[in-house]
C-alpha cells in the first residue's frame, strides 16, 4: 500500500513523478503550517518556512540519489540554521522535524505514506491541543519578592504562606542594590478559592511595598 512511486533506482525518476512529489510536499507543508497556526504561537515567516521546508527536503533527497544517510546529514546541517541565533520553542522544533519527515517520505516517493502520516500526526496534535490532558496546574505560581536586608528571608513569610498556600519551595535567593536587598524566588501552590490580591497585599505589608511578581511557571520555551 505504501510503496514508492520510484520503482527501482533514480533512473525511474521522471518529470511526472517529481511533479507529483513536489505538489504533495507543498500541500502537506501547508497542512502542517495550518496545524501549527492552530496549536501554537506563530509568525508568518515561520509558517511560510514550514510550508516550503518539505519541498526542500524532498529535493535534497532526490539530489543525493535516495541515500538516506547522506540526506539526513545534509538536512541536519540545514535545520541548525533556524536555531542559529534564536532559541526555538518545543512546538517549533517539533514542527521543523515534522516538515523534514514529510520531505524525507516524499523524496523517497512514498506519497501515500506521507499523506497518511501527516493526517494522523496533525489530527493528534489538534486533539491534544484541544484537550485538557496536559494542562498545567493553574494553582502553581512563581512568586518573586524583594525584601530589605534586615528581614530574615527564611521565615518572614511563613504565616502568610501557611494561610494561602499548600506547598512552598524557595528556589533562589539573590542580593541586589549593593547587597541592601534580597530577591527571593518561590514556587508556590495556592489553596483553592484564595484571593490572589489579598495574598499579595499581605506580602506587600511585610516587604514594605517593594517589588512583587506573581506569574505562571514558564511552559512555552522549555527547551
């Protein structure tokens, strides 16, 4: 069922077969770009890249006469260009590898397999994005507080944490402002139904209304 349209060797590659593979690569690249657009934050340039990348990978496969080892080595070097200066998110890395896989399949003539793989993979990405299976716990927060040096950071917020949180972990302590202040970073789990404003108001009283930041754990740029 998933046999290659290139029957034997590169001598069987014709204009018609290359045209079919190229159209398939472009179509599946656009499908992948639309899936990425629905499931992730995106830029127009990155979506265009995803649309064209399978065609470029397919072209490289054909140019190296179907030698998979050589193709992967060349395409591995190509893929580094995207992340040379800017860090990519896990979703972007996944989409780049997905596009490369499509190009590898079409470049070897396995058009039906490429279509099947894109359909199944794209469907699962959409379903997983829409489901709540992997949603983070909204009660988990990152709390960053600045306190003056005369306060004991090990116990200064114990009473407040006992009242508003279920779990507290002090992750980092850093001196600032020529050593006259401490920057504290906590990972906390709030109790259900508590008021974040009341929680922060009590901390403000303790730290003299210095800087406080309450945020969600960093989830997107995890690589």
